[in-house]
C-alpha cells in the first residue's frame, strides 16, 4: 500500500493545527494589547461582561420595594459613616445615603462616565447634598483614597466591570479597619446584567476578600453579599482567575 497519501494527510493536519495555534496565539496577543497597560499583570476574567446600563429600574419602583432602605439596613449604615457609591449612575443610592450618614458623614459618588458625573453633580447641587462629593473613576480602578471608607457600595454594577481582579484589588486599600464592601446583584449570567453568587465569591476571594453575609430578598430583586478584607493583598501576578463550571473555582493549573 502506498503510504504517501497518508503522509500527506498527516502533514496537512499538522500544518492546520500549527496554523490554528499561531492564530490563537495572535488573537491572545491582540486581546492583551487592547487591555490597559496597568492591568496586564492581572488575569483576564474568563466570562462575558454586560454593557453599561443605567436603566435597571425606576427610582419610584425601587422605592416601592424599599430597596435602598433594605440594603442600608443590612449594611448597618449609621450617622457619621463615610460611604463610597461606586457606579453611582443617576444617584439612586447617593441621594439616599446622604441623609442616612448625616451631616457628620460623607458620601463619595463615583462613576466612569464624564456625562454621568456631570449630571449627578447637578442633581447634588439641586438637592443641596452638602455631605456628598463626586469623582470620575476608571473601569479598572475606582481611584478611591486609601483608608477612607466604612462601606463601599457596588449595586447592580459589578457585572459591568471589565477587569474585576484589578478593580477589586484597588478597592482594598480604600477600606478603613472593619470596613465592608457591599455587593447587590442579580443571580444570572454576567452577560445578562447579573452574576452567579459562586462566581462573585470566587473573584472577590481571589484578591483577599472574605464573605461575611449573604442574603436573598425580593426587595433587592436579587441578592446582597457583604465582604471584609482577609489576609494580605496578593501581587497581581499571583491572583488565580476563576471559572464557572457548576460551581466557581479558582484555576489552579
């Protein structure tokens, strides 16, 4: 039997595999180049990301569920606290946190969209919220001052974060001793404006946050998760990315 056709077939398959590997390698390099230079030491999130949206629900409807009151009660927001509202959008939580922390407290409203920050600033002026300030952040870094916050709120926005490991890593220094990160999310796929709790726990845990409370309530139209700092903050290159297969686990190989 002539072996040359089999040899040519094997060579063709080998060339195809080699070309595929080269193409995959090029695609990976191109994706890496599109990431901001200061996040390239962090792992890439192995999940889709939802588009940025500020139409989760109307403020009237959310108030009809007592959403903000429920979240602030769970987070034990008290007069005199300093709270960051990350991804503040139109300011639903910002304007409700302001009277809750009182004149001796502070609220920092952060967003990554300049137009949103401008409009929110006008609302704060219009409603005369003298204990509120605003800040423009970046998708991978909310740019919060160190050792400044008793609570950091991430409400229905974490699924929009394109660089979750860098983002959560930068949150840690902003907390005061005993501070907490509050996440409110919907239990569904990350490209459908939510995140499964197991994946959230894994991603937050990978940068050294420990879950301290988890609550499902209809008032939240989702769930409430509270985290505290646990252990040293890892170097970016030491962070193990998470994947979701039944339950989320850090990738170990």
